[in-house]
């Protein structure tokens, strides 16, 4: 099939009077790794939640493999959600279940797979992210932050989704563990041939895992380009962001309106 | 004056909004009760959590309620030489009214709070969104098992509470007030109709559903970290308690008043 994997046009979402997404246009190619950068509160999380189907947008179109999904009913939307895997910012592991059952959750509950077979796959996925089978028996609260992220990554890829969404994969990790996670993401994207969308404000991570970078500011995409071009974007917003300068066109809003 | 009217109006609208939200939430949850997939293992676990682990606290409140009821009734009734009615008053009060209400309120404190805290924490740590992304409907996986468990376990709990409450009255009646044990028991049974017990159990089912519903609703809609979860827990317990007392009156007035 040709055409982009995901195509978003004119996406809008407001919460009360606050406009969060103000007409987003973006395409994600097949097996491409797109990173969306932007400050806190610029609408990154809302954008990916709209794409995955956790939030219903107010207006605009989201096409998945050329098929419109933005206006689907709840039941059909759940079916398209099966194409996605998501790594949540805080991991969002189920603390009532052991690690292996977390990884196997989508297989057992979502696909109705036999528990024993699902456990085997879970252990294989844990190995892919560098964790031994013995970790599978622990409870998520016994793991360090980096290990929780790895388990969450294993869970996101366990059901072999076509698209994986990474929500701030390196936030809260030390630089070395961040790099480990980055390499795992690159490896998973390459090996599994998935399409990846990540949001982050960690530029080291963004440069490492992306093919292409898009910057979001005040609910609009203000720049997109190949990763190598980000240093000569000629866009002063992008320059300010990637160099982390306090002064520039982007003014921090002290109070969210 | 206009300001005053405006604030009254906005409070009223806020009340209507939240009532509507709750009704939609309840409707969605109920519709999921009848559509597969079902999770019998989760229902069973909730039944154990809600029912079995609530037995001690419900049993203790029931026995003291029965005991104090016998004492108070005796004090009052002996003033016009009607002591012999004590056992009947105890059994009717416990089965028709105090058993369901007190068990309901205790379970609201114990279970409503626990449900709201658990679901609230899952909400603020994205675990509920994570369920959706793993092809699992949060309503079916989290809320339906709790509602069903609340609905079926509370009547059983109340039946146990009824027996323990009557037993509490019996202990006080025979050991402290000097009733003949056989006479006390036969008077307990003589004036008791099946409908007295059944009406209490129907109420209990409604209360169990209300407690689970308020816990789920407030937990599911909590936001804003630890403080939000705390607020959700408080709201769940308070609203469940008020709803129990309100439903208690309505059910009694509508269904059981004339029998």
C-alpha cells in the first residue's frame, strides 16, 4: 500500500475555553519514526491521545491506512486501537498483576490467548528488552524506574502492533538508562518494522530515535523536517527549543489559562 | 440580588450536570453488564473482597445494634408493661431497617472508599488508558465486576447481619433482661413474615449497587494526583451514604410500606 500510515488534517480539540489543538496537519510514513517536540502544555499528549483514540477530537480528520477513524463510534474505534501499542509516560503498569501478566495482558484479555502460551511470549518480549524471566514473577512496584520503563516497552510491543506511541520515554531516567531505552526503541522499531510516534522534550533522545522531527507550539505544527536538518531549521522557535534558551519567541506561560 | 440568583442557578445547573453524568455513567456500565466479554474470575475476586472481608465489621456492628435495640426497647416498653414485645421489635427493626442500612453504611465506608481509591489511582497513573490501548474495555474489566459483586454480596452480608443482630438481642434479652430463651425465640419467629426479611434483602441489593456505583464513578472521574484521589474517596463515601439513606426511604415508601 502506498500513502502515509497516519494522516492527520485540521485536528482541533478544546477543553472548555482552552484551545489545545488548533488545526494540526501531519503525516507519518510507513515504518517511519516521527518525534514530536514541544514544551509542556503545548498539546503533545492530547494529539497522540486523539490519534490513538483515547480522546475524541472536536473537528478534523485522522486517517489510518487511508481509512477515516476520527468519527468512528466507540466500538469500531476499539478495533482500530488494536493496531496501536503505547508506552505511557509513567509506565502505567498494572500494580495488581505480576510483571509477566502485565506484558501478556493484551494477549490474554484482548486476544483471548491461552495463559501459558501468552506467558511464553511475555518472557520472550522481556528478553528482547534485556530482562530475565525471573523478573516476570516480580510485582511492578519492586522494579526501578528504568526497569518499569522496559517492562512497559515490552508490554507495548507484545501484541505486535503496527504503530507504537512513546509518551516521553526517557522522562525521569538517568542519562545512561535514557540511552538504553533509546537504543531499545530504535532496535524495536527496526526489528519489528513498526511505525513510531514519540513525544519528548529530551533533545538527545529525539535526535537518537527519530527519522523526522515535528515541533508543536500553541496547538499547531510550526516546523517539520528530517532529523539531520533540525540544526539548520531557520525557525527561531525551533532554535530556542533545541538549545533550551529561556529568552526568545517562546514565552513561558506562568498560568495555564 | 441578581448575583444571588445567578449563584443559586449555577449551583442548580452543576447539580443537574453531575446527576446527568452519573446517570450516563450508570447506563453505560449497565449496558456493559450484558455484553461479552465477561470476567468471572474478576467478579469472584470482588465478591471475596466486598463480601468475605466485610464480614467482621458488619457482624460486629450488627451484634451491637441488636444488643442496644433490646435494651432500649425494654426501657421504653416496660413503661407500659409491654416487655414481651421486645423480641418482636428487635427482629422487625433489624430485618426491615437496621440490618440493611447499617451494613450498607459500613460497606460504603469500607468498600466505596477502597473502590474509589483504587480506580482513582489507576486513573491518575494512566492505567485506565493503558487498559484501553491493550484492547480491554475499562468498563467491562473494572466497573462491571464491582457492580455485580456489590449487587449480589450485600444481600448475603445483610442476611448474616440479620441473624447476628437478632442473636445480639437474644443475648441481652435472656442474660440481662431475664427473658425465657425459648419464649424469646418463639416470639421472634411468630411475628416474623418472609416479607420482612425479603424487603431488607432487596434494599441490600440496591445499597450494594449504589456503593459500588459511587465508588466507581468518583474513582473513574478523579483527576489531579494524590489530592484528586483523596477527594474522590471522600465524595464516594459521602454520596454513597446519602444515596443509601435516600434509597432506603424511597424503597420503603414505594414497595414495603403497607405490608
